[in-house]
C-alpha cells in the first residue's frame, strides 16, 4: 500500500481551505485542516471529500444524447468529437440567428474557482458578475447564479447606498461589545470560520443577538433570539430607526455633513411605530424597544449579515435599510462596528474582453440596473426569451456547475424552456436534473484534480496572499477542468488565443504582471504574500477623503454622500428611499390566507449539502437522509402531524412531499421547506422533493429581479399513503 500525506487546498467548494490530504494508491482517504494556514479549517462537506471525488456517480466520459428528452439515455464519445460538434452547432446558430441566440449559465460548482473567475470576467475595472466565454462571438447573454444569489446583498444595495461592494466591509467581531446576526447563519457557512470568531467573542463577554425565523446554532448560544416573520425585516429596521431618532441616538454630525435624504427618511419611518411593526413582523413590542436599546447601548456594535434578506419583495431596500441603520447609529467604520476596508488592487491579468454594446442582454428591459451592474443577463427572464421570443429568442445554452431545475422557481416553466432549445450542453461532475434535457454532458473535475491558483482573501481585488492549487489526485476518468473545457471550446470557436490552453499557462498568464513567478508559487508550501491585503486602517474614512476617487471627503456615490435617497435607484426608475413593500403573498391576502394559512420560507442552508450538491453521497446523507419541512409544534398538533411524518406542502401553484420536522425552533405560523431536491441521482428522500415545484417565478423583487423564496404561503397536510411530488390544480 502506497500511503502519503500532501499539503493542499480543499477541492469541494470555492472557499479554498488549507488542508493535509492522506492518499493511498492515489486516492483520497482523509483530510485535515492545516493549523498553519490562513484558512485551515474543514467542514462536513470537506471531510467527505474522498466520498465525493471517488463517488461511483462521477461523470467519466463525454456523453452525447441517444434517447429522447427528457431522459438520461446517452452514449460515450471522444472529447474531440464532443467539442467539434458543439462548436459547429454554436457557429451555425450564430450564423442563422445572430450571436445573441447563444448563452451560458455558470453556477457555484464551476465559476467560483479563482482561475475561472479571473479568466472569464470582463476587462473593465470591477469586472461585474458575468462569464465572457461567448462574448467574443458577440453574445451579451452571459447568465450566472448571481441572478438569484448574493448580487442584491453584495452589489446592488451597498453600491446605491455608499458606492462600494459588500466585500469591502468587515464586521470587527474581535472588538465588538454587541454582535447582531441578521440574515445569516455562520454555522452553515462554507467554511464555518466565522463561528470560531463568534465563539471567541462570546467567551470574552460580547452579547449576541440573532434575528431570524429559525433558532439557528448561533441563536442557541445567543443572549437574544428574536423570531421574525420571514420577509418583513424592513419593517423592523424602520421601527428601530424611528426609535433611535426619537431618542436622540443618531449621529447628527454624520447626518448633517454626509447623508442625502435623511429628512425624507425620518418622515417616512414615523409610520413604523413599535406597535405597527409588531403587527407586521410578529416581533413583540417589548422586544423591538429592547433591540433599540441594545443597538445604542455602546459604540461597539457589529453586524453579521449575508443573503438572508434578499428573497423578499423588499430585498434590496431592506438590505439598504439595515446598513443605513448601522451608519446612522454611529457603528460604521469604527472599532467594534462595521469596518470599511482599505485596499490596493493587485495587478492580476485577465483577457481583454468587453461585453458587446448591442443587443442588450435578456432581462435588460425589466432589470437594467442589475444588468448594468453585473454586465450580465437576468436568467429569470430566460423562459420569456426561449418560449416567447421576447425580445428575441435564445436557442443555445451551456450550463456549467449549476442545476437550473433545482435552483429556480417554477420548475415546470424552466423544464419547458430547456426542452425548447436548439442546443443544451451541461458541464458538471455529476448528472444533474438539467442533464435530462441536454444534448451533450461533459465531465468536469473537482478542484482536487485541477491546477490553478487561489487568492486570500477570496476574490477581492487586493489579495494579501496567493497560493498555487496543486493537483492532489489525477482526473477521474476522462474528466477535464472547467477552465480547459471552456478554453478548448473557445479555440474551436476561433478565439483560443485569448485563453491559454493549459492550466499551468493560465496561472502564468494571470500572475504575469506580479513580481512573482510560477516557480515561486510552486516552491512554496502554502500561501505566498503578494501585498498588504485589505486592512481596516483609519476609522471614519469618509472624513479623510479615503473613499472617493477624487480624494475629497464623502462617499463614492453620485452626490458624494451616504445616499439614503439613492440617485442611482432614482435614475433607474425605482423609489430612492429604502422603503418597505407589503408582502405580495402573505397574511395580508385575506382570501388566499384562509386557504394557505402558513407562511412558507425556503433556502436555509443545511450541513450535509450546499444547495443541490452531494445529495447522493452516503456519508453526507447520514447527517440528513431526506428533505424536511420544519413546522412549529403549535402548527403541527392540530394537523395531526408528528415528527418524521410524511407531509404534503401545498402552495397556490402545486405540492411536494417531505418529512416533517416538528420543532419549537421556528416562528409559529411559519414553515421552512428544504431546497436542493429534484435531481435524478439524489437519494430517494431528496429526488422527488424539489421545493421549486411550489415556488413562484412571477413574484420577484422589482429592483433585483430576485425571486421571493422567503415570503410565500402554504398549507401542510399529513400524508397517510405514499405519493409522489407533482402539480395539482389547486386554483
């Protein structure tokens, strides 16, 4: 037996934890976190690396459709035949219908690898959140998972408020007296590094407040858990702002010198009395008053937030309101609060590719702010293009590292869209639900099988360190890296010169302008310092001219102010103030609420999977073998539902079956329904449990276009005999 340990980078997700890998005869046996690494930690998914990489379900050969759609009847073909035929189909469609009919969708499984991110981002500074593979052809239709994840929180909300992306903001947990967790669950992060920081803060005496419909792991260790009705966070935020203003707990110097729209906002929030907010949010009046007291009890109040507020009718505006609350109460860019990071970009190279000016990408007519910011199309509008030709018809789609049919609302709508295409190519490590409609399925490697590079921290344009991603194990079967697949396809499309044709040359290209060589990276046994990285630096940077490109005081916004009333939103025809919008499908809909009397929310992460990934891996399935619907004991009892019962979750659009998890760790009147199910190779308890059979593609945030996953209505019934998920003519 040939046994060895190698230092490397975890290859299961894009968070790139430093690890030690035990190999036997070229196969992964075990991984451990490296204590000497910048990010030396493992999560349950990382610990299951061997089971994932060497799974018998891995795709091993390029496949071409043999049988009818939908179905999984394919035959193996060579890489040369697959890439030649795909390129020929793309070029014919381009010549017949124009380049705009060609599109791509890149998900977390592929596009978050740092080499892919750098090589397939547009040339302009910032680079948007798009994928440039087909842009040299003239296609503007690059779609990414940013259509329904992160962009509202990470780009749209902060850019309209203070002109920076959220990746440049860091909670100073190490110096906080109070930590609010709102719209996040650090326990299920990949990796859960923030939980370590949170526990350290708790041990030294910091108070923790969790605002969440679920009693998460952080809520169990918190001083206060504040259960809230999903989708109503904006109303609670406005009530807290009103109380802080009335009690004189607002930084009036900041307001006077550096804000735009404060007076209008003050007038707006007067309607959000604690009593009015309580009626909307289901948070008790006393709790609202107590939250305002805690928020203003010290200058060292930090905030852990992420994407949890995105998926409501007020998604972008609620995130703006939350960040605005921290700024108004003096907790922005001070010790113990939310620090604005200072950074100097590192000159990493990327190909000189710009998005075409015309035609506009699909979705631009409805969501121009999103499309301009991301330099991408909006995939929620993809069905309208494919099925109706509005404003023109997309005919070809390449999906990389994603599962459209398990991720997007109204699965049947997207099934019809994929079926109507003239060409669909899926690139992945495992067979996905989308593969049932694919003409070709191409086998991709895990990150353990790649050569690339990693930036720390993440993909902010100012890494302090870079590390070479070494190949830990040989590619499974004939699988190739996502980068090589795209680069080799680009070569056949006529512009392979833009993309180095080996992984090693790709890394050399990216670091070509750094005082650092490939050999330097190869010699190192871990991350190599390339710059100071983002630092907190001086406090209140807006007073010192450190946030604007012209060096003047203020923020990098059109007015130079902290824009409570946003000029950007006004330009795009949206309400400038961070207003709260009534829930489109909620208890306010009286007749509908009678028939569907429970608030439906979905999207909370679980430890055994990330979205629809790895639900075929036995080791991870032991953590949670089936999809579950979390329901409060007070709602379960009158329905005769016990923990573990099969239940039918019914919405105005259809139904799906799962197992009930009866718990008091959820707001009474709310049901949290697991997402991720619906792929053909998943375990039985997940395969027929696609939550998006009952979600709504027409109910979206008007600014971002993000679907409303956290504020719908449903009914739950006990199942007395086995049934399968499907649509039901309920309405």
